[in-house]
C-alpha cells in the first residue's frame, strides 16, 4: 500500500520538475532582452576573428583583430597593422596609449599631432632576450607598470624601460587584476598571486575541480569570484566555495572562455559553444544570447563593458554590441520557436501581454515568460484592445473576446474587424467598429459590451476610425482618401457621407491616416500634417505640428499618454510630443533602427502601459521604460576633431596638426574636416558646421555625417566650428579649429614689392616709350611732310621738266623745221647759184661778158654754194636736235658712209624724194637707189618703212 502511494507521488514530482524545466527553458527563450548590434567582417573590412576589446578616454573602441588593431568611433572603422602583420591578441588602454600584444611583438599606438595612430614597438628594446615564439595574450596594469603576458614569459614596462622575465617552471595561463592585485593560474597547475617579481601560492588546482580559471569577477574588497572553464563559478575569500547560479548545468557544457562585470553588477559570461549569459548578483539568469537569439556567432573570445555600461563581445566571427544600458528591451522568440510574424497591436491585462500579429493572437505571460498562440486566432489579426475590462481582438474573420484565462469567443460573427473605438454619438456611449465592408455598433448590456447592429448605407474597406467633438465620423479608407460620415439620430444608418481625396490643395494618392490629438482630428499624408478647422469647416495644414516635425511625413498613428502627451509613429521613428503653453514640443525621438528589427509599413503602433511604452516590431515587441526625456548617452568624451586633411591643386594630400597655429601653403586650398563623437546606440545625432574667414567668407552646413569638405578656399585666416546636437536639438558637444592659408606668391608682400618695382619700371619705360613714340611720330610726321614736300617739289620739277621738255621739243621741232627750211633754202639757193654759175661759165667760155666781171661773179657764186663745212655744221646741229642721231647710226651701223648719214638725216626730216634729190644733186632714181641701199645696210625687215625706222631710231 505504501509503495502504491509513493509511486504516484514520484510521478507527480517528476511531472512538476518537467514542467518547471519547460518553463525555465521558455523563460530564457522568450523574455525581454537588450538589443544587440552585430558587426561582420564586411562591415569593418578586416579579419573575421576578434580577440580583445578596450575603450579610450575619448570613447573610441579598440579591438584586437586577426589583421591588426581595429578602431571604431561609431561612424568609421579603421585598421592599423603591427610589424609582421600579425594577429593582435590583446589590447589595453592607459591615458593616451593603446597597448597591444601580438606574436613576438608588443608595444603601443599613440595619436600624432595630426590625429594619426602611430605604432611604437617596445619589444625591440629587449636586450639579450629572444622572443622565441612568445605571443602576448594579455595586458594588465599594476602600480603604474604595464605587464605583457605570454604563456612562457612576461614583460614589464614602467614608461621608460622594458624588462623580460621567464620561469620555465612556472608558465602563467592568464594574468588577472582584482582588488589591486595580479593573480594567475599556471598552465595545468595551481593558483598564485603575482607581486611584480614573484608568484605567491594561494591554493591548489584541485580546489576548482582541476579546472582552468578563465576570469575573475569582483565580489567585495576581500573576495572575488573565479569563473572556470567547465565547472561554473567559485568564490574566493581565503576559502573557496562554489557560487551557485541558475545555469550551472549549462556552463559546465558550454566551455566558458571570458567573463566581465557591468557597471550595474551584472555578470556577463562568454562561452565558446553557446554565446553569452547574463546573471545577477544572486546567480539568476537574466537572459542568454546565442546564434539562435540575436548573436551571429556562438564563440566569445573577449568581453568588455564600456563607459556607457554597454557590453562588447569579440567573437570568432565578428563583433557584437549588447545595448545593456539602453532603456529599450526586445521580446522576440528564439530562432527555434514559432515565428510571431508582424505585430500589429499590443494589449496588456494582468500579467499577460497580447500580441495581434499576421500569424495569430499570442499571449505572453510576464511571470512564466511563456509565449503561446491562442486557439482559433490563426491568421491576420488587426488589433487587440482592452475596453472597460473586456479584451477585444479583430481579425479577417471575426471580432473576438478574450477571457481571463485566455479562452477565445466570437462576439461578432460578421466578416472581418479592422478597428474598434469607444466614442459618444448623440449622447450615447457606444463602440464603433470598421471592417472590409461596413460599420458596426456595440452597446452595453448588463455592464458588458455586446454586438448591436450594422449601420446601413455605407460599404467600404476602412482601416481606422475617429470621431470628432461634433459626432462626425472620420474613416480612413484602406487604399484611397478618407470619409466624412454623419449618422442618423438613431445610429441605424448613414445620414451623409463624403469621400475626401484632397488635403488642402494637395491631391493625395493613397490612404490618408486619421488621428486624434487633444480632441482635434488630425490627418497625415506624405505632405505633412493637416487638421479639420471646426470654424471654417475646411481641412488646413497643421502648422504647429509641421514646424516641429519636418522629418516626419505620413505618420501612421497617434497614441495619447495624457491629454497633452502623444506618441506619433512615423516610417522611421517614434516621437513623443508634448503640448505646453499653446505649443507642441518634441520630448523624445526613438529611431526604428535602434530595435534592429523592421516595423510594419503604415502600421507602426505604440502601446502605453503606465511608465512603459511598447512598440510593435517584426517578430517581436520592444519596451521603453526610461523616465528621462532623451535616449542620448552621457557622452563623457566631448566632440573632438579627429583629422584635418588638406589637398593641393596637384592632388597631393597631407594631414594637419590638430592644435597650434597651422598655416598652409597657398596651393593647399581643399580641406576635409573629420570629427568624432563616439556613441554606439544608433541615436539621432546631427552636426552643425561653420567656416568663417578668408576674404569675408561664412559657410554653414547641417549634416548627419561626421565630416565635411571645403574646396577652393581663398587665402587668409579661418575658424572652423563643429557642433553636435542630439535628437531633441540640444547641443552635446562642440569643437573649434583655427588655420590659415598663405597668400599665393602673386599676392605676397614680396610680390607686391616686385609689382611696384615692375610697375615703376613699366611707368618709366612707358613714359620714355611714349615720349620716344611722340618724337618718332613727330619725326615721321616731319619726314612725311618732307616727303610730301619733296613729292610736291618733284611733281613741280617734273611739271617744270615736262614743260621744259615740251618747250625744248617744241623748240627742237621748230629748229628742225627751221633746219629743214634752211637746208631747203640752201639747196634752192645752191640750185640757183649752180644754174647761174653754169651760165656764167658758159658766158665766160663764150666771152660774152668781161672776164674780170665774170670771175668776180663766179667767185661770189662759189662762196655762196654749200660746201662740206655746211654739212658739218648741219650734222652737229642735227645731232643736238635729234639726240646724237649720227653717233648712234655710226655705232650701230659702222658701214654707213658720210653720204649715207646725210641721206639718213634728210629722211628723218621726212623730206620728200624730190627735195632730197635737189639737195643731193641726184636724180629721183638715184635717190630711190640710195634708199634701197640704206634698207639693206640698215637690215630693215619687210613691212617697216625706212622713214619710220629712222624716225623711231633712238
């Protein structure tokens, strides 16, 4: 009998244990957890493996990567190599130095004056110590000394000297600092404290189950927690005791590799096989990230908690950033669980959340963290809403009522339900419902809302409803425009309906979202916000809202927190708006990318439950529970200038010092300014840039990017200012930089002096040239005048010469005529005298006259008859008149006789043959014969007259 009693009890015990185990698994599989941002090798463009993390005083993050030191400021990734291009296994930051350890190499990076990271090797200063395959796996600090630890040696650096130590009998596994001491466990050996010189034995390895200690965690001034690789956690306070957690069984299987404590005392345990666990100081597991749940890789090689209390995980493939300090938490099923799908609405009742999704209606129990699909709700669910203690849900088939225990009943069997609101029409409180086809009304009966009737006279697919203060229904059509509907007094039918597709003067393509703020109907479209003016009965732009929300277009919904506080849902962000003193102001902005999960286009929604705000996501929901008005980080590291790069006209570049008086050569006129404001929470930060100086220039720019480029700057002194603003427009950092661009040589003082000298010389030479030119001009004018005068004189002389020539020719012509006349006269006289002489001679012979008288007469006749002397005188005068005619004839025709010459002269005078015969005492035939002889001697061609030839002869 007793045995029969024990068996049922054991069975019940095992059932209870099984149920508790299932609930435990579900609790960790589906719970609100921080968001995780994963960075892959393609994002940071370096090696896959990352081994260590550290943060600088400026907020920058440093990672030991398989290709070098990886630097990230929230905007830019940069990779810096170490000698040999080896893997950087360890990173440690102290002040302005970033210490790194690699294979047979260790040292530090430090920023130069120009903002460039430069590596300084320390291992090269080792003397008489061969590295011999030493690889630096950890870097710690104690009492101002930096210790670089490998598995076979360690090296100390006091800021000046490097010292090497090796003890082949004691090879440290890992150096840890805790409570101002350095601890280590020897490889496969016991646990020790290191005092800087010697190792002091603390306890044997057997006290941690012969396991390796991979991390130490704080646990008070005189104690600490030891995290082992395969046997969980142990507390050390002089004695060693196991430190129990909810996940001891799992830690023993997952091979723990790293651990770190956050600033709020949460322990992060990184494993090789199953991601990261978070446990509190009581050992309770808070959440678990792995490949099935937000991590992109399960193998954790390094963990680090930053100044903002967020956790970085160096993974075997990539880097993970856990937003531990964010007020935003996410609830999503693990990859092995059923997908929620797109979440359209959220409701909260008691300990349960209800999620209306496109896969069904889900119930999430906050205590058990159990997530389940409610029966008979499969498919598209549009809303879930608690109205007066009744939980309604609407889907494509029915209107549902959800009972206290999650039981589902159909309250309305009509086709589909898309929206359900509580309103007052004609003094009666009702529920108004929309669907794919008609409008419906619910009324209270015995304190419970029950279906009443379908409103006649309206058929259209409506997505959302609002009712204004005058009882007008505004219904947003699913696809196009909005309806303005007035019901009959008994609410049974539509009294009037008007379809609106314009907002103001703008025609809207697509749906118009209808919302309600402070009792006022608000419309949202791609062009901004509009409102219905009750006085003018017109839809007008809502200027007050548009002024503060220029970045939101086509808002999807408005949820009231109070009568003066509203959450607006946009395509890319959620905005908390407050109405105060007659104006709207923005109190909070949350970018959707913060959730690392897309929202539903046109269906972003917000659910407010006391001080917690919930946002619907794809395959989950997000909660926001921060009481302050901004998500902006503390940003302890102010905005800083990370680099200034100048480019010259010939495409050369150089980095400029970030401080001091900087003066650039005149050909460096293009500058790129890069600022740094390290933050990693995907917050909305924008930068305001101002550049003033030069020749009165002032340039202003507002950008999201942390860099700006200016080109073709003029010479002069400049001041560059950069300011950073958070999502609410509050300034969270500023930086100022001064520089100057030298005058180009052609504008330098030396150049101006040279210009003055050249100008003076030019003026002098120009004046001299001008004077010379004037003198030359006068000289040329004088010469031209002289030439003109000479021309005139020559013309006058020519005229005179012509006149004289004409006179001479006339005179010669006259003389020729006179000469011819004289010759003719002489010939006539000679002829008479010849005849007279003949007569006298005859008379003398005959003796008719006295001899004496006849002889005297004969003498007188002989004296007057032409002689040779006459011809000589005739020839000379003829030569004078006819330009040496006889000389030319004699030179050209030396065969001519004196008689021929006389004959030619007579022919040139154009005397007739008869006259020539009388003058030459020849017969006419004799003259002809003489003419013939002359033609032959003169070789006159046929067709040319003898007289003409002689006249033309020159």
